[in-house]
């Protein structure tokens, strides 16, 4: 599986599946979540509401992932996952790793070959970018094989990009920018 770093907006990615840094309600929010619902249109929210009315009545638990249509986005699916809020007193790294692992598993089950991730939890949820990048890259690199051939990390600004570049270098991989 190829890992690529992209500087840009996740809603513009032409991939099979884009991952949304959602919250448990699945009903939208700010950051990536807000952008995805705004640009993807009401079909995404309609499917999220249906999920809340069926198997996720209590909301989507932190660390899990579920797919909907991508509506008007140039992708086929949105995979919603709920990152942990960063805590100074409790180690929630396993939950952040789970977001990446579960999203990839869902992507593989859908038959997605290309998947774009944002830097989950590193915005409103306050996770430090250096640690968030390290967990993201290590987890994706170590994930069980699926049909997914390419994972892109879509970084919104140069600071986030630099953190991912460094973390990828620490894994001993060449940075591959399309
Ligand atoms: N494309 C790529 N990256 C982005 C974009 C974009 N369009 N917009 C922001 N980022 P966040 P979280 C970066 O806050 O921390 C929502 O309200 C951003 O700079 O979107 O997991 C949800 O509903 C940061 O590095 O997600 C939840 O309540 C990263 O994406 C909560 O925020 C993630 O920032 C989730 O917070």
C-alpha cells in the first residue's frame, strides 16, 4: 500500500473514500466535518440520520467507523470516524489508532482502492500534530492488508504537512507527493 502526503482540502480529493473527522452524533460540526457536509450536500446527512435511527441510536462510539454516500463530493463514499478528544491526563492513543485501522477496514469492505484521511483529532479535538502524525502513519503502515492500494493524508496547512513529512521520514519512507 502506497502512502502519499497531499497539501490541500479533503473535500476536493478524487478518491474512492474520504474519511471524516466526525463526532459521535454523526450530525455534523466544524472543521473537516463541516466542510464535508457543506460540499457533499444533504444526502450525507440523510444517511447519517438513518444510521442514528438504526444501529447507532446512541451515536458512533469513539474509535469506530461507518460509511455513507459521498453525495456531491468527487468521491464514492465518506467514512465517518470519531477521534478522541486529546487529554493531558489519560492516554487515548489506542482510540486514535483505532480510527485509522477501522476506517481502513471499512474502506476495504466497501472495495475502495484509494482512501484520503485528514489528520484526525488534531483540530478541534486538540491532539498535538507531531504525535497525531506519528500515530496516523504507524497505524496505517501496520494495518492488515485490504484492497486499499493508496492512502493519502490530506493536510490543510504547511505545519501539518511538515509534521507528517517528518513522521513519514521517521518510518524510513520516501515522501511521495503527487
Ligand atoms: N481538509 C483537510 N484538513 C482539514 C480541513 C479540510 N477541509 N479542515 C480542517 N482540516 P477537525 P477533530 C484539518 O477540527 O480535531 C468537528 O466539529 C485541521 O486543521 O476537523 O478530529 C467534528 O464534528 C486539523 O489538522 O477534527 C467534531 O466535533 C484536522 O483537519 C470535531 O470537530 C482535523 O481537525 C472533531 O475534531
